[in-house]
C-alpha cells in the first residue's frame, strides 16, 4: 500500500469523501458498488463514525476518480456548501443530486480560492448589509437597492459592459461550469468568507447569462444573512433587482417605444442593454410601460416565432470569469505552477479541476479587472 494512502487514511476528512461523491452526482450505494464495500461502510465514513483502512481509501479514490490524497484533511474545515444554505431558483425542476453536484462545484472553487489566497491578495468582498430587504418587499425596494449599488460601485449611467467582471471586482468568485442539469442555470452560495456564483454552460446565451449573474448578485448582497432556496419572495426580489441593475428604470422609460410593440426597436434595446427581449418585456410590465395582457400576448407571439428558444439577431459569446485564471497566472509568473498548487491543497487532479471550473489550460494575455 502506498505511503500516500496510509497518510491520507491517518488524516482522513469525512467531508472530502462527501465532496468527491457529490461531484460525481452519485449515491452512497453507487459509491459502495464501485469501491466494492458496503453502503453502510460508506455512510459511516461520511459521518465520521470511524476512519478507513488505506486499502479502502485507495478503492474509494478509484471509484470517485480523485487522487487518494484528496481525502486527507488540510487542517481547515472543508468548504462544502449545504443545499439549504444556497440559492436555487426551483426545487421542483431540479433533483437533490443535481443541487448537491452544483454545490460541490462551488465547494471545489472555494477550496481552490483558499489555496490561492495563501499567496495572492484577491479583491475585497463587497458588503451591502444595510440593503437587506424584508420578505414583505414592496415593488420598489429591489429597484432602489439596484440604484444604490450602481451609485456605490460607480457603475456608468449606461449599459453594464460586463456583469461577471463587476462581480469579480467586488470580491465575488464566479465560476462557469458544466452543471449536472440544464435546469440549474445558476446558483450562489454566500455563507463562506468569499461569496461564490456558479453559472452553467448548458445554454450559453449571452443575455440570459448576464441576467443570471445579476440575479445571483442580488442573493449575495440582499439575502446573505438568511438564505432560503427557491423562496418565491426572495426570487422575485432578485429578479427585480437584476432587471433594475441592467436596465435602469429612467432609461427604459425614455427608450421604450410608445404605442404598439415595435419589435425592431425592442431588438435594438436588446443589443444596447445586453438583456433579452423577453426580459425587456417583463421589465416594461413591472414599470407599467406595458399592460399585463399586452405582455402575455407579446410572449405568445415570441413563442409562435420560436424566439423563446433563440431570439433573432446576433448571438454574442457569454461573459467569462477571469479572476481565478489571473490569480493562477500570477502565481505561475512567480514560480508556482498549477500542478504544485493542486498537490499542496489536496485538490482533485489538475486537468479535472480545470475542466470542472472552466479554467483555461493555456496562458492568455494578462487583463486587468
């Protein structure tokens, strides 16, 4: 038996077994089948009831496709977000397994960030405690919160050029990952020292992704103290905040076409503000620029034209996060390569980590954010 397996068994962290399992989106029974041990043994190991033998840990590493050293404690509590502490849009459209896998990706990103921050100073984490909203949120409260954030963060009185970059500049870790389910477009976790927003790659629609990022920003800023997955009031607040952040009400009131819906004009608004035509219709309804029946009829028209699936006009590439990649490039410039970082942090294999967190395997030109 290898020295690494013996060392990992001696310093076994049950939470890392759970993290590895959730990354694979499999049950304890499936782990047991793959590792040829009992399901009860897997449950007991995850619960920390007893430690594994080195041979058992080696089989678990093979079963879960992680280095055996991944299971060893780092000396700090493993960062594994609980689904109950994270923000998901819907609990009906996603399975528990999908949500756990998404949360595990956030945990993986948090673990990597923690290792990076031993050597690199990342942007400070934004706080907006005084913007916390009550669940009885009047329609204008989310609107005012977005206006205040635009002022505090010195966003120009124009379309937000890059929403993901705004989050990263304010200390929020953004990861674009291939999530387990197409129904998990995005989710966020704000319980840790550094909030994390995970955006999916399944749909890869520029406008939708920008709205997703702004929506999760609302959860991070407004709902951090009391997370509640799929809470209708919190979801409505987040969606209203996102719309207000991306398309300020005074601008839309000035630019919204009078009279009957002018689809050409709305398409131009889509290109100008980086927000989908569907989202613009809902935004106009919220601001009473469009009646509810007119909005319903417009959405039906979009469905008949196939625009609910793919809106007409140019399709721009989604905004990509760069904070982690830039930090890793800075470390490499100073003689610390990615493989070394992964080993010291007891993380999963370097190539697998790059794939799961959407990290480029090639060096790119340096970009200041």
